[in-house]
C-alpha cells in the first residue's frame, strides 16, 4: 500500500531560542514546498513552545526529542507526555541511539515511554538500530528485532498503526557513513516482517519506517525510492532550512 513519506528533523542539543527562531523563519519561507509529504521538526525542550508558535499555520508539525513514562513525580530533569501535549507538539522521538548510549535507555523504558506518549495522544517515533560491532558480527537482524519487539510490546494493533519506526544504524549517525539504499531496504523489509508478526500484515503495511543514518539532499532520493523506506529522521541536515527542504523536495 502507498504510505505517505514522513521527513522529521531531529535538532538534537542545538539552537538557542534566538537560533531556533531564525531557523523557523527559514522553514516558513520554504513551507510551500512541503507538497504531499508529512514534515516535522523536533527541537529542544526549551524551544518547543516558541517553535510551535512560529510554525502555526504551516504544514510543518513539531515533535519533542524525549518523554518520561510517569505522569508526574520526583523525576528531576524529565518532562511528561501531558506537558508535551500542552505545548502543542504532535510527535515525540523515543529510544534514539544517543539516549540508549548516553542515558541508559533500554527496550523496557522505550516501551514505557511509548505507552505514555500514546496515552497522551502523541505520535511516537520509535528508534531501533545496530552498532558497527553488531553489524560486523552479523547481528543486525537480531538486534533490531529485539528492540522492536521490546519497544512495542503490549501495544494494540490500533496503537501500532499510529507509530513511526525509525531505523538508525548507529554506525551511520553523524559519521558521514550511510547504509547503501540496498542495505537500508534489506533492514526495513526485515523490520516490516517483524511488525507483521506482531500486529498482522495489514497493520505492518500502514506503519511508516524512516531511515535515520546521515540522510542528506545528495542521497535522499535514492534512499526514498526503496519500497520499504517511508521517510527520514534527519539530524545534521535538519539544522539548515535549505538542506532540510532539499530532502523534503526529494521526497
């Protein structure tokens, strides 16, 4: 079935309020180029409200980069799904490899965060992917299967249909290395099979699977031409409006 391409920008820990406002102006200037593509940007917590306000009235949606699983409580430094929802965001990235690497995210906490996001009416972008060592040990499929089954455990088929999965080979994030379109497609097709095993083929055919490893304007079209690559989770190239929209227009 035809799935609408979804390009999301992950700004990571970049952009002050003033810098975010300047980037928003650049994005607004290009908003007419969105076409038949879903587009979102995911700024830092401190700039969420201003970015939501700045992009109001455009087709560009906003997401957060993380969410806690609890509704409230003694979790210093964390932000709940209800707090995010109140700011006006639509999406939230969960389980990014940097969260797993630096902040102890596990498949279990990814699952808890995903359920909390869904309960609040947010749309999760759930990240999975292998390290270089795991790829070289021929464990790619084992790793992404375990992460997908763990992260989405206990979800209904209806909930799963609203989720985006982002395949991000850790060895290709911020390194300039990119999986070839064929390598990426192979893993995306495998992931769709995992999702079919969990939720049925009809639901698996609805779920969008983004590629998240150094996608940029020069390689986006070739990656997005693959049958199971339904968009991109963009890091560095999302920090400049023209680079980001170079990918959007490729889609």
